[in-house]
C-alpha cells in the first residue's frame, strides 16, 4: 500500500522548514529540486510512452530507452527522497510519540531529524566511493559511464543533509536542538565504542540491530527508511567486515529496479483520475444504481473502491477520491460517521490486490513473480472480500429507513453510465494492455496517463492545469519516500541473508507441523503483524525474498501465496490500534479515530474470515491464470 503523506497516514508530519533565518535558502533550493523532480516525472513518462509507440506501432524498438529510463529513474528516486524529507513526507510511525506531552513531542521531532542526519553522515562517504567505483562501468546501449546513474545517491544524500540541517535549525528551539544532537551523538558514540563487544556476539547482533535498533528508531518517530538504514549500517559496520559501499550498492539495486518505475507513474495516474473528474463520474453512476437499496451507498463505497483501486494503485488516492463524493449523502441518510470511516478502512484492506496495486508491483520486483500473473490473480480475491463486507453491510442496514429516498429513473442511470463509461473502462484497458503484450507492467501506466489526460480534456472537460505542477512534485515526493524505504529495506534484507538468518527462517517454517495449512496460518498471522508495524511495501521487501521460496518448496503456488500475504498485510495495516491505514482513513474522512473503533471490529473479522477462505481455496487466486 501507498499513502500520499504522513499526515494522511495519521503520522504527524515532521516540521517543515518554512520560517527562520534559513527559510529563503530552503525555498530557493527547494524550488530547484522540486522543478527537477517534476521534470524527471514528465521525461520518464515521455521516454516510456515513446518506447511503447516505437515497439508496438512503429515496429522499431528503441534499444536505449530502458537504459535512459533507468538512469533517470535513479535520479527521480533520489530527488524524490529529497522532496519527501523537505516536505516532511517520509513515512514514519508516531503512535507512541503522539501520546507524549507537547514538550516531549517537540523533543522527539528534533531527535527524529537528528537521527536522519546521522544516517546521512554515515552513508555519505560510502555513497561517494560507490559512485566512484561505478565510473569504470559503461552502459551497453548509450555507452555512458554508470557514474551518471550512481551519482544520484551521493547527490541525494547531500541534498537531504542540507534540507534536514535547515529544518533542524529552523523548526527546533535551542534547548531541543541541543538535547536532540547530544542524544544522537551519545547513542551513536556508545555503539561505536562497543564495537569489540559486538564482534563476539554472533547472531545476537541480529536481535540487537535489526530488532532493537529498528524498533527504537521506528517507535521514536524516526522515518522508517532511515530506521532501516541506521540498523543495517550499524550491524554491518560494527559486527562484520563488510565494506560499506556494498550497502549503498544494495540500496541502489533496491531503488532502481526498472519494474518499480511503475510506482511514480501509477501514483501520478491516481492524481490525474481525481483531477479530471473520472472518479467522481464512477461514484455518481454507482450511487444512482444502488442509492435506493438498504445500505446501498455502502455497497457503492465497496464497489467504487474496487474500481478506483484498479486505476490509481494508491490507497490514499483511492480513499481521497471516494470519501468526499459519498460521505455527505450517506450522513444525510443517517449513517454514523464511525461506521463510514470503518467501512472506508475495511475497503482499503479489501482492495489491496486489485491491480495495479503498488504492493503487487513490489512483490513482482523482489520475488520474480510475474506481474501480469499477479495482476490477473488479484481481481477475484478482492471480489471475495468485497462480498464478505457486503454481508456485514446487509446485516447492519437491513432495517434502514429509505422512505424519503426516491429511486433514480433508469433514464438517469443510463445517462450517468454513459458519462462514467470512459472512467469505468480504464482498469480494463490497463489490464488488457499488459495481458496482450501491448505494454509491460511498467509501461502500461503511461498509456493510462495518456488516456486520462485525453478523457479529462475531451470528455469530462476538466483538467486544472494549475494543479499539474503540484501533482508532479507530489508524485516525486511520495515515490521518493516509497523507493527510499525499498532501498534501505533491500540492504537490510541482504544483511539478514548474509548472516544466515534466511536459512534459519526457512528451516523453521519448513519444520512447522501440519504442512501447507500450518504454513499458511503462520504466514497470515505473521503478515497481519508486519502490516500493522511496517506497512506493506517495507514488509514485502524484507520478508518476500525469504518466504516466497519456502512457499514454493512446500507446494504453495506463488501467486496464491502473494494474495494471502497482501491481504493479511492489508488487514494489519487498516486495523486499529496500530494500523496506520486506519488513521489515514480517519484523516481523509475528518472523523475522530475513536468513533470507528467499535464499528470496524465486525468488518475486520469478516475480512479475516475471507482471507482464510481465500487461503483454503487456491482457485480464487489462480483460477484464471
């Protein structure tokens, strides 16, 4: 899952440097970085779209397009991470910190920024060394030095250090600044001087760094990507002899996988869907079709989230597109706001497997599972969970009074269907383009973007040009935050693999009694917990490469296992009290989180039952492959 900002996540965003002595410098350099990141999104769309046109229409494939896209993508990931740091949009968890007093919250905000700067200081020289080593490598098609691509990491690290320092100075009181810097320096120094001790602890270091350090950082409000990075660098630098540029290489590998180029493109597509009014048209049609049925608008919410998820790939974009269109009318009909936000969160979990889900793309990139197969396999499981949610809706609204609601004439329903048809067709166009080989899972988003722009301009006559630059910068920022987590999580997963942890985990999972049913049960429980703590993408990058080979060994189809994993993580992500997706739904719906706690229990239990059914019946996942 992807959330568009920390604020939507319910993570209070880190303070942004907008006032103070350094604010003019922040605005000047920030505008340059924002413009460069936005331009890179546009150029990437152009390169990939031209590649599709050249190959499929002109029958003259561009041999250099993938290389150029890869170079530009690495710069987009790096500059996007810079934008995210400057805008306070790196994903983080503040469930613990938010319960503290305002004074202590301010201190932990400062410590979080200082910890980010500590990671950047540690990573700066290895990143430079890595880029220097890559200078001797030449790309086969463009014949350019690979330093052009690898230089993105040291440049990005340097710019993040610049903006992070300005933020710390501009938004932190002298008292908190002193305490934060001293705290981080003391902790880092203590670990450094304890290096001889770590060298003798063996695998205990895995618990100290990958559990202890990661948990301490995450629950202290340090952004997740930086928490992973600190733990990984600490483990490899203090308890092994691994050269640190290798860590940067693993980060590069994780962030620059060409399949992940679909992340920014689908994020931008999701924003376009909302900007052009396509999402609003779909909701209006569904409301006219079912608005007169008891619980009808709740059914519309379930169906609309399914359809929109098939377009945007971003849960924040999905919920932000649907809630404002439906909730006012649902409240007029007497629906409780707690039940509304509970159902919104439940549909977020339900639709995690609807293509082009960013989690599906991530699984394909880190495990080697066919993304086309994942796109096909993800459709029916979401329908199964949707039907389970519909049963809960039917039970809760079977006594609803709709005497004051008039059924929409079929003439109006047909008119709204015609209006919504171009929007309704987009998910099917995207899927057909991948399945028929017109475009890859990475390239197909460019077709969707072109389609959405044409639909907005020619059909819906709604295209707010003034919002376009902001949408491009937001795309780069969110993508940078996601890709930075994937990069540091890839490095962490590599460290775990080198330690022998993967072999131990594999042996443990294989030794579970009960065969496939017990393996799947353990996976459901584990990924529900991981979804609540780490969110989908980091958890997949960390544990996907470890557990998917085990699933194959015990006889579980990899697509079937992917659906179980994704839906289990979605349940954890949207289930309170830890699931940050739930707080995202509350923020979007402007509902107090306390109001939805009780109503969501029934929906979460229904989703759990649905996941067990999907696990027990593989046909739901692989029947149409």
